[in-house]
C-alpha cells in the first residue's frame, strides 16, 4: 500500500524532523510512504474571516494539486470521526481489503482546511477535540499509522 501525507508548511524544529524520519524509516517495512509539504501562507494576527478564507483557499489549491484521482483521501479535522488505535488499524486494513492501494492523509495549516479540500475527502479523521500544532500532527499521524500496521501484523505495541 502507498501512504501519502500532504501537509501545509515546513518543519523547522530538528526534533520533529528527527521523529518524522524515524517513523518514516519504521514504516518502510509496511508500506511505501511519501511525505509532501506545500507552502503555507502567513496569517496576520487578528486576521479577518475574509483573510482567513483566502489563506485556506490558497493552501487548499496547493494541497489539491498533489491529490491523485485514485487516492482514498483522509483529512485530519477536529470535527472528524474519532477512532482508537485498534479501530484505526482496522480501517487501514479494510481499505486494503477493499482494493484501496493509495491512501492520502491531509494535514492543513494553522487555520485549517478549505471547504474544497474537505469536500474531496473520503473520510474525515479527528485525533482529539483538542487542537494540536500542525507540525506536531505529522509525528502523531505517522506514529498512529505505524502502530496500526503493527496491530495488523499481530506485533506487540504499547497500549
């Protein structure tokens, strides 16, 4: 299976880049992983709703350029479905059984996703009702994908 993660913005912190690289290495045993970054827009303090819409629109256009037609798209959104790790693993496994050979996960920028990106999603996933820094979300997502594959393989994982 091919897993693509499309995320807005660059990772500046070395410790996050190191964690992403570690999970990418671990995942190479289970899937073909592709990590794509699209440029983020600067969000001014106290930006108006119109400015925020414009920012989401621009970032959304950049994201959608990388979404393949045949991909099963999962957006990470606060309002999405919450799954525990076993349920997430089963979802990945079911997608593979259903013949979905390419899953694309999308992580938006600091003010979220455009409606166009959300409407392209086949599934909206939430990791919590809390808001996480979008840079940290890449590490969390990769760790959960890795955990999901370990669960599928019947390998030990920490609960």
